[in-house]
C-alpha cells in the first residue's frame, strides 16, 4: 500500500478537482464548473495553512507526478459531550475521492487510514461520514457502521432580507 502524505496549501487545486469527481459520484451527474471551485480552492489554501488545524487532508500523489491520485479530507467539530462521547469531539469525513485512473490500488484506504489516525491523535473517538454504495465496503472494512440517525438538511437562502 502506498503511504499517504499530509496535504499542503499547494494541493488545493487538485483537492478541488477530486472533490468534483466525488460530488459527481454522489449525485450521478457531472459536477458543473463554477465559482464554487475558486471559493473551495481559496478556503483550502487558508485552512491547510492554519497552525492549529481543525481540517486535514491526506493525499496520494499520482505516480506520473503533477496530480493527485486520491484524497481524504475531514474536519473536527466540538459538540456537547454525551454518554457515548464524553469529550464531544466529532470527526467528519466529507471528501474521499480517487481519480478513475488510479482506483482499486489502495489509495483511498491509505488516505482514510491516515485521516483516522489524525483524528485519534486529537482525541476524536466518533467519526461520521456519508457514503456512496461504491465506498461502503471500504468504510465497513475500516470499522464504520450504519447508524439509525436520520439525516436532515435545511438550506438557508443567500439573502438575509
């Protein structure tokens, strides 16, 4: 298995490219280009440079250089603790993606394993994610289980008026 490395701000463009592939896999339709890419790239550059990171990305470089083969990105969140998680620290994995030309080589496993170790080092004991059908076998192999918690979402309008 190839070792993943910690992403740097210079990887932001490639992380956004891989995110577009992951979003397309989740929705079943190609992800349209747009201003979201510039915003995501700018945010990643800043967030990956923070001295006390709440977000981390782990990547595998493509063997031919210049591109990334795979990534796993996650954040930590502070919530009120409870019986199952007294510290209240929760990890959230929101972007695991492998370039189609590099799939089935263990790259996502390497990236995700490195991200899970990063969570452990920070005292995070609960990690959540949403999975595609293709990703579920990997997540199950790493110990993730389906939960009974139904997910809901509210999208607030852009204008506050």
